[in-house]
C-alpha cells in the first residue's frame, strides 16, 4: 500500500510518499519539502497571512496531486503550531478540503511530540530503553519528549520556535548582542518553567532547524538528507555554528554551504533553542534525524494496517 503523509508546519510543508508492507519498515518513494511560512505574523495578529495561506494551499494541492499520480491509496495530513493558534484556522482547513480533497487534522503539541518520538526511535533504530530526549524545533513551537526505562514518556510543547522568536525578538540583521541575549533568555525562561532535571543518555534533534545546522556545520555543498540523517553533532559544533549564524547577515547566511533557502532568516533563533536545550540537559552531542512528524504518521498508518497477525486489520 502507498501512503502519503503531509506535515503542514509553521515554516514548511513536507510530504512523504511511502510504500507499506507487512513485516517490513516503510520505504520512502518521495520526500518533498517547500517553505511556505504559513505562520508568518500569526504570533502578532492571531490570523494567517493571506499570501502565506495561498502559497501553502497551492503547495498542498500540488503535493496531493503528485501523491495521487504516484498511486497513493491513502493520504494523511496534519497541521501544527500556526494552525493551532490562528483564529481563521478552521477556514483554512475547510479550504484545503474543498480545493484538494485532503482532510487536514490540526494536532496538539502532545500529539506532535508523540509522532516525533515514534519517528526518532524507529527511524534511527534507537534502543527505546535508553534515557532519551527528543527535541523538535519548529517554526512556532518546540516539542520535547523524554523517555526512560520504567516510565511513560513525558511530553512538552513550548511556545518557542524559529519563526516566533525571530519575529518577536530579533530586531537587527545580523542580530545584535542584545538580540542574542534576549533570545537565549527567553528560551532559558521557558525551559526553567518545565522544572525538568532529566539527564539523557541520547539526545535526538528532529526537523529543519537541526538538519540545517548539521548541513551547515559539515559544510555540505547542498542539503543531502542521506548525509544528515543519523549524524552526530557535538555541543562544540552546535555552539560554533550558532556563533557563526549570529555573526552573518541574511545574505551571507544564505550563501553558506548546506543552508536551505527559506530558513536563513530564522535559523539563528532556531539554533539558539537547540544550544540552550543542550546546555540545560548537559548533553555532549546530538543525533540528527531527518525524519519527523511525516514519518511518525507513516509508522502510525503501518501499525493500523498490519497490527493483526502481520496482515491488514479489518
């Protein structure tokens, strides 16, 4: 069975087209990403920016058509932080259904975190018994998942994201020292309110901020998921790359090897979130995952289909 999984985020729209079969891991047939900045201005206005909404709707329509052309028998689609907050989110969901036939589910931060947990553990082949911290830095929110033997995973969704913090707190290009301190202070304040003292054995970083940090740190000529997924970034590499991003204006950041267009203007704030989380939990390194919500959706669909005796359930 071929399944299409769409993740409509604050900054980007992603679609994974995967083949599912009993007894084997999902096989990716296509993996698409387009940065549409759906969450532009939502933090300030509480509503979707009309041009960003039009661009996002057009992208969903194009991706859905591609999925159908490739033989997708089922399409699952979720939206995250921007749609959770936008007052006109239900109108956008209705427009998506009307124009594309895609039923877009607006998921909670906890559901987003749980999908990232599944994709990280299965996609990296991690031992679920290890003390894990999974970090997903999105455009509008950051999800944290901790897991340890003998206890249920703890999930938290923070109102911190690369787009949100940039729009709120970064006043200059490149960010001034005052901007940098303000961003880091905001992140640390949110983390301190959690009251977590968890010390992980493994930290996994998910989604575009982390994968871009990896690509830039390793000076990849162009972004290559195969050379990013599963890589390990030391805390020193993360600190050095964050300092580099803070020094450079937007146009210079855009020219860095590995930089993805559409992330250059918000990547410093995202990197600062990663660095502050690493500092807070005392981690020496981070394992990079190019998978995320879309892979979590595919794994969830596989479980629904093949949970009965290795055959499709009724």
